[in-house]
């Protein structure tokens, strides 16, 4: 009878170890995806700030043509 308890405990321990390893691997994969998303988001923010800085100092005529290029519409004035 004690051998049965020992075998059952061993099987439970092995299953717990396998479950923990799978959970840890899934957590690592989620962290990698989140890090990649954060890096892409940061690059987008930096690019938007750079573009805003370029457009900020343009005269009206150049601003109008730049908006027309980006928005694919004609100049309203």
C-alpha cells in the first residue's frame, strides 16, 4: 500500500513539474510578444515626433503640399 502512495506522489510531482514548465514557457512567450509590441510602439512614437518636428516649421504653402501628400487630398486654400 505504501508503494502505491509513493508511486501516486511521484506521478503527481512529475505532472506538477510538467505543468509548471508549460506555464513558464507560455509566460516567457507572452513577455516576448509584449516586448516586441512595446518596441514597435516606441518606434512609431519616435517617428511621429520626428515628423511633427519637420512639419512644425514649414511655411503655409509647404505645409499645404505636405498635408496633401500625406492625406491624398488637395490643398483647401
